[in-house]
C-alpha cells in the first residue's frame, strides 16, 4: 500500500508566531493576556476560513480593547516571529528523496502565507498542499480532511498526517487517517519508521 505523508505547517515546519504576538500585544497595551488570547484565537479561526483580512482583524482588536494600533508595524512584528524548523525541513526533504509523496494541510491566514511563501517558498518544499484560507474551511472540520482525500485521490488508510495540535489529530482520525502527534522532528521520524516509513 502506498503511503502519502501530510504535514501541518504551524508548530511543525513553521515556528508559530501567534502566541508570541499575544504576549507582545498584552504587554504593549497593558491588557489581560488571557482575554487577548481568547480574542486572537477566535478571530484567527475566522481568518483561517478566509472570512476576513488581517487589516480587519486589527480594526476589530482596536474596537474590542479600546486601543489604537498601527497595523503595518504589528504585521511586520507578527511576521518576524515566524521561521522555519530546519529539522522538520530536512525530514520533509528526506521523505521526498526516498520516493514518498509529501504534502501539507494547514490552517492559514492569507497575509501570513504571502509572507512565508515569499521568504521561504513553502510550497516548493512539498509535492502538494492545501491552505485553509483558500479552501474556505479549516481543521479540525471533517470537510478539511475530506478535501485532502479528494485532492490527492487517496483513501484514508494511505495517508499519515502529522500535526502538533491534539484537536486536529482527533479530526484526522475521525475520518480514518492515521496520525502522528508532532513533538519534534526526531520523535516524528522514529514514529514514521515504526509505520514502515523511512526518511
């Protein structure tokens, strides 16, 4: 049976910038961190589905917390928190070199993706990929995983999905996809070997 390896991006290949940004916003505007986190997580869910822009997010943030932000400056700071995990990048490259079809399935924000694609050329690291803001749905919705199956014309048993978020892990398992909970690239490589996949 063929095996197709599918990676999450944020927290797996890409260093996630959202939570450092929550800390920055809380400190900069002297706001309760838990309230900022609740707001940001909820609003990012909307952006993951392409329902509004990052500029709209900052305007809503201003109204919610009674502050005045500079969206351009904050966008640059948010982007600056993102980076690539070299160990995961090497794992992806090794899997492709060994003949496996490797893709990504990621909850995404349009403006952040534009930055990451320009700086790191994420899509070129993979054979295929699905960004949620383009798909108009997101993990852990079953619709997102079913879209993956249709896109690559595969059965659930042919896919191994790798994600660091337990909610998304459960979402993939709910449609029959085998999943590895990502902790590190080394741990993931070991888990893949146990499933007969070598990088």
